[in-house]
């Protein structure tokens, strides 16, 4: 069996007309010879509606009851999509997470998928049915309904594709693929035909909100090709996310494939720190013990036996991190602390930058030429990130995008 | 364990404020020493919303998918009520039909309950939890979600009460109990303190839309006391529905307890029918084979070897029944057929009328005194029904209500 898994997000099934359009997409893939399994999210704003009902009752909902509530949303969309498919003469059957055999951990609101019993799904596919499966939800071994948390529906789709040994997992969304940067930031962006899992992971983590990194991690782990495509532009093939750096090389050693902007950063500094071995450890262990996740870290070269440590945290954690840092400063005898909540992180990503010298300097020159001050730098094998002031963030993205020639050619 | 089952209908949980009020009612019963299990319907208009979405897709929805769709409604209300109960400091846990162990036939849209596995429910009650169970839904042995059709949530509540050997099943609704007739028809009605199952069944079947006859049948079968009460008037005890005629006797041999009006009738006639044995059989077998349900039947005394047969059907079936009747007339050599879609049925109900002569004549006199023509009469042991013209229906109800002194005393 040549199996294709398709996933449609909330806006793709946001109205009856959209659901009809999705059914047409499914029908055309079936006509091309695939066995099809479809995963859907809750309709458009329906989750928001449920959440606002809940907020009328309590600020601290029980996580189990919240899962019970929210998982009803996908139950509506799977039933409606099945009806729309039947209307086109297809054999469709809707399945909740538990009916589809999706077994998760017993962690309400953020359960990970433990296993999928795919026997029933496979038998449905063999009989020519299109199973329409509720994304974002599963069941524990004790029969409790769980939800998978952020990125859940994409993850459901990839997990089912892996369990069924599908040929590909198509993620339909409201953008036409993965672009060289956020089209809201730069007027002329290129849509990438292909991107590697690693590149996608860096871009996903860095704020290009097309695919949740969790689903990409899973796809990477099992080498499951994913295609990001638009449910509005049916003819468009979107962007294929697949194994390692091959695609980049085929395009002529593309060094940088995309530029991302993460606005949710805040910079903290601790100054006048006695430069002793283990000092970084004391600072960051305490922060991590308190659940503060640190991103970029820079420690300056010591002067006169004192050093300075700068780091960024998620902006939501900034004030709490600052309080913690003040008490750490007292403990380790540091002079003072500072906070700048108005910084952003711009990153150039590309598997092709491995072993290619000069990428970083091209990036730094592009920023310098526009008068943008780089506050901090961090790098990985396939990424270079700079922390800059918030007001210069968009300018920085445009500068880097231009410098690496990412605008469409011609 | 002293167990009480409470059921709250759609209007009782129609808003966040109503859900909070319901939680208060539950809390006060718990405080009085009961173990509590609560059954809820979908919130107010939510089922209508789902149906209108569905109607945007298809006029002929697959019954399985319709069950999948509609059963999501109760999942929302159970989760919200559980949260409201938790907010009051109670231990509540929401359960879908399948989680509550409600196993049904594999008939989508109108499944009957086969069995209830009450072990889990009982263990929750023993641990002090309030299980909040989705009404109207269950699961087949094959793991398919079903709905129970009309009267489903009341039936869920009674079935759970029976399975758990509860002390009573309280049905909360938007009226304060069972009245001597529909308060919209007669200005001064009496609320009945008690009513027997049989009386309630006659009234329920006859259009007093308080309890669905299906739930009353089940309660009668297992002698489970039910109480109909208002979720708006907490202090009001409502009406107790319980075993046989005892209550009527205690109230001084009340002969008639209520008067019902069924507006959904149509009268059909077949005239000039050769009066041979088996003629009624030929007419009604054919109608029943075609799924037309016949209510009141009157066959006139034969004249010159010909007779006339009159009967009523539900108004929705009237035109179809007329077509059938025309072809039957040809087959059996009857002269002609006629239809009057504008008739209604008024009924006086009371267990006390058994062995009490004069009840029927009191009723007929009351109608005659107001100039109301009785077209057809039908009786059971505890009911007398008259078919009258639609325009005289309400007048007839008032006349009978007065004649039996059902208005409140004093």
C-alpha cells in the first residue's frame, strides 16, 4: 500500500466551505492512487471558544478536565470532514484519538505519544476507507483522554505516518511552504523547495511558525518526509522537509536557507563577577533548578579578576529570572545585575554553512553596514544568531536576507 | 452507600452562570449525605449549532458520523461542570459515555442501552468522587460511539440509577414539576406532588413534554423513583414519579390527575369499505409494514354491508399515509378516502379512574357543554382520549381541567 498522511490545521477546516475544499484536496490525492489517512485539528476559533467558557469558571482548570473539554473540538471537525468526504462518494470514517489507537503518557495537557496500535487503521485502509483522525489527542493506558500540547496535531500526523510506514506526511496550513524568512518582515522572500530536518528544526525553534519542532524531530528520527503546503493553493507543491543536507547541495551549495527572528527574548547581565572556576555553574544551575530556560550565553574575558556574564531568557521568564539573579549576585559576591527586556534574536540558518568559512563575517558585515549593533553572538553547526535591539530586529532580518541573496532571482 | 443520581438538561447547563448554579445544587445534596452521580446534556443551543454546521454539508448525514459529531456536545458540558464542582472544593471527574461503561446496541442515532459496567463508577463513588457523566451517549461492543436518540439523557440517568441501585433519580428541568396540564394552556394548574409511572407514561406519551416516556418505562420496570424538579427553584421538591396508584389513593382517590393535549395528529378515513372479516387487518398491516404508526382507531357499525374506518396518525406521516390508504382502498374495493390534518387529541389521565364509573361521562359532558364536537374516542384503563378539531383543542383542555377540579384549591 502506498499510504499518504495529510494533516489540516484549524484555519484549513475553519468553516463549512473550507471543509468542503479540504475534502476536494483529499479526493484528488486518492484519485492519484494513494491510500489516504487524514488528521485534522479543531475548527478555527472553536478552541478559543471552549477556553473562554472555561475561563468563566476557573483560572486554574484541572488538567484532566481541560483535556476532556478541548478534545471535543477535534471530534467535531473529524465528523464534519467525514461527512464532506462521503458527500463526494468516498468511504470515510472518523476516529477519535483513542479509536485510532494513539496511546500517550498520563500527562494531561502535554502528553507524548507512547505507541500507536495501527492494526485497525491498516485494515480500514486496506478496505479502501479514508480514516479521518482527531489530531492533538490520545488516551492513556488507563482510558483517560489526553491532549498532546503545542504542535500536537502535526505530531499526531507524523506519528501515524511513521506507524503506517507512509510514503509522506503532508502538513496543510495557511502558508504555501517554508520561506527564506517571514514574509511579513521582508517584501520579497523565496519559498524553499526543500529543506533539511536540521534546518527546519533551527527555523522552527527560532520562530518561523510553520511547523512545530516536535513534529520535525519525530520526522527526522524516522526519516519521514514531510511536505508543508497550502490548503488554499492546491497546485502548489509547497516545501519538502527531508533528510540531511542533500537538497542544499543540489541547489548549488546553498549556504544559508533562511533567516529567523525571535522576538521573545530578554537579556540579563551580571557584572563584576569574581572570576573563579565554577562561577558559571553556580549561576546557571540555580536558574535551571527554578525552571528558567536560558538561551544565548556570553561570558566576557576577565579583567582584573572580574568578569561579566550575559545571557538571554524567554521574555515571559525575564522578571522572575532577574529576581533569581539578584539573589545569586549576593551569594557569589557579584557587583550588580541588569536587565534589557527589549532585545531580539536574528538567526541565519543553513546546513550548507558547515565547513564554509566566511558565512559569519558576511552576516556581521551586513549588520554593521546598516548600523546595527550586535550585542551577543551564538552559533551552532548550521546556525549563527545575533542578539540585537528590538527596534533594529526587522532591519537586521532584511539585511541578512539580502546579504545571502535569498530574495527570488530575476 | 446512599446514592443519588441527578440529571440536568440542556437549558439547566445553558450558560456558565447556569453551570455554576447547577454545581451549587450538587454541593447541597452532597452536604445532605448522599453520594452523587450527575448526568448532563449538551449545553443549551450547542446541539443546534452542530446540526446547522452539518446541514451546511449534507442533507443525509451518515448516522455514525452524526453520532460522532453530536456526542461532542456533552463532552463539553461534563468537563465544564466538573470544573465548576472542583471550584467549590468537591472531587469531581467527568466521564464520557464510554468511560462510564454505558454499552449500547449498534444502532446509531437511536441506540438502546444494553448494559452498564458500574464497577468503575462505584469505586469512584466510594472514593468520594462525583462522577459527571455525559448523557445521551454510549459505546457499542465494537468501540463505536452511539447516541440514544430522543429522551436519551433522561434514560442515561435512570439506567445509571438502576445500575448503581440509587435511592432516587432527580431530573432537573426548566419546569417545577408535573402539572395537571400544560400551564401554557390553562391559567391555573396544580403541580402534582406525586404521580404514578403509568400516569406519567400516559401524560408523557400524550405531549406533556416533561419526561420522555422511555425513561419512565425504564424507571417503572425497576421501580426507580424519579423526581422532576426545577433547576431554578432549588427549594421546590417538584413531582415524585413512583410506583403504582398508591399516591393517588392517599390524596383521596383522585380520579384524574392530568389533562394532555397532543397537537401532532391527523385523521384519515376510508369510507364505503365492504364489511368482511379481516378488512381492518388488511388496512393496518399495510400501513405498519410501511412504518406508519397509527394511534386512535374507530370502526363504525356496518350499514348495508359497508363500513367506515377512521384513524389518526402523526401529522408528519399524514400525506404518506394518505397515499398508502388510496392504494389500499383500490385493493379492497372501498369507495373513497379522506384526510383532516387539523385535529388534536385531548386526554384525561388518572390511575384512579380504574373501576370508577362516570369519569368518561363527566368528560364528555364538559366538552358538550362548551359546544365541542367529539370526533373519535379511545380509552385505556387509566386514560380517556377524544379527537377534536384543532381550533377547539385548548378550549377542550380547559373544560376537562375544570370538570375534574384540577385547578389549585382555595
